[in-house]
């Protein structure tokens, strides 16, 4: 019987390997695009027919990927999309890029991982490699994904097929660090699995970092985002301390950031957003609870960060009180619904939490976001205000929750009566300004 390892290695080396990406979201579509541009024939698999139809029409729905790139790949027949997992019977390399959210209870929701593994399992064959990219707790690849992939076959991992964990490191909206040039960690179940991963990924990505196991790769991803989450929690608490001390937190941070060693700049805000930072540390905390260990730093930082939307609403309420107005019945214009500037990603956006809390206190809430024309908040459909200048003039209070580059300080200050700036979007123009309250 032919050696599956040598066959797959030779296919990769000769650029004859065929690849599939399961999940065509913020991680999957950029990954599929980069590999197709490197010459791999790539098939994207997604259960959402809107995504697959757009890819097959040569259209992009991810801001980081231009439609022209998708169209060019379609013309070269290097990229296609489907919702049929049956195509995997002819695929050599499979990358799983599905969501790993939290349940309402705060526990990991592994249903997307389980569903993907179960749909891939019937089409597993000798000479296939599967890389799992979704953020999760250490042990998931070996303890959950591996048994699912081998439940109905006699394939041997590391001999007949190859299983790897390779965490995604996508930061939507960035131009400097992309899927292609961000170093890629790979950790296989065996040495052969890791070697296949290195040969596979180095064909399209600039830098590959092999580690000794999937558990190391899983833990590395959680360390990256737990580090950020804890430090953001620290500066969020610092912002509250500075408020009580009547000290400008933004000036403090900028002053500290002049130190050329031993300090890394983090900034406060109205809460955590995005898929990774608010979610990933809880996967680690949950796993450790099963081992009777309490992740105290994670729990404390989570408590602080989770409270920031309420703290923001209190700032708005206090600012209105100084104007002799009640939050109840006041018009509040929220600037920015996305979780970070100049993207259309609302995942875990603190803006939604702030708007929800304002509505609970009977404020009349409107929002503006050039990237998000419509959103659903609870059972309400909201539309971004059409005339920003008029909305600024009409609002009793303007709350800057996302500092999109389109929000010009001079315009906001001219048109608005009262501004609560949670992102230091106004910079020095907002400092000591009587109509501005800063976080």
C-alpha cells in the first residue's frame, strides 16, 4: 500500500493538492483567497447560500477582500463555493474555519465544530489533511475533533490522514498584517501531521511557526487574546480610577507610552468587541474549571470589561444631568455600531449593549454607522440615520462608541450640544471642552 504521507507531501510539493475551506466568514474567505492566489484550486464550503452564490458570481462580502480578487480567481477557475460536503471526497487539504461563540450561560458553544467534523467524517480518506483554525480550549483537536473524524472508519491519524490545529490570527480592517504575512502557528497530532502542515501552509503564507502539539497551538491562541483582554480590563479600571481622581486617563496613557521598554499601550473603551477577545479567554476559564482551577485574572478582567457598557451609560446620564436633562426621554445619538473603526463587523460590539441599556432607561436612541445601514436590537430593526449633520444637531447627547475615520472632530464639536467621547476620538480638541465628557 502506498505511503499516504509521501503521496500527500508530493502532491503539495508539485502544486497538485486540492484544498477546501469549511466556513467562508471573516477567516475562511481571506484564507481561501490567499491559497487560490498561490495556485491552489480551492473550494469553499458554507451552509449559507448567500455566501456561496456571491463567491460563484465573483463577488466579495468581506471588506478586507476586494471583489476584483474574487472575480479574477473565478475567471482562472481557482476558486468556487458550494454547500455540498460531498466534494470532499476529491479534496486533499481541508481547513475548518467555523465560529466558536459562547452560549448565554458563558459556556463554550462547540456545536459549529461538532457539526463541521460530523459532516466531514463520511468523506475522510487516505492522504487527506485536516487543519482546524477556530479558537478553542486546549485539547479540543485531540479530544473532540479527532474522535468525530474517525468514528466510522479505520483511518489512523499520522499515517492515513493528518490532523492539525492552526489558530487564525485575523484582525479585520488591518492593512499591515494580513492572512498572508501574519506568522502562522501549526501544531499536529504527530510529527508527520506537523510536517504536512508546514509544507501545506508555506506554499501560500510567508512565515510558518511549527509547535510540538495541537495543545500548544490552542493554548498560544488563548494566551494572545487573554493577554489583550486582561490588559484592556486593567486600563478600563484605570479610566474609572482617573475619573475619581480627576485625572485625564488619555494623557496618562500617552505619557506612559513614551517609555521605550517595559510598557505596551492599551486604551480603554465602552466594552470589548469582536469574536476573539470577549470570547476566547472564557474557553480557557471554562476548561480550567473542569480541572478544579479558578482563572482569577480572567474572571476579574471579565467583570471589569463586562461592566463598561453600564459605566458608559452612567457617563451619558451624568453628562445630561449637568445639562439639567433627564436620560428618560432625551435623544441620544450613538456614533458607531461596529466593534472597531472602519469595518462592518458587529460581533460582540459594546455599542449594542450600550444602546440596549439606554433604551431600558427610556432614552430615545438613534445610531449612525456608515458601514452598518441596518441592525436588529432585541426585536427592533434600526436604521442608521440618513443625515448625520441633522442628527448631531437634534441629539441631546452624542455618544462616540466607535471612532470611524469619517467622524471629523471639528464637525462633531460644531454640530453637537453635548458629547460623551469613549474613544478619545476628539483628541486634544475635546480636552477641557465644556460640551465634552471623556471616558
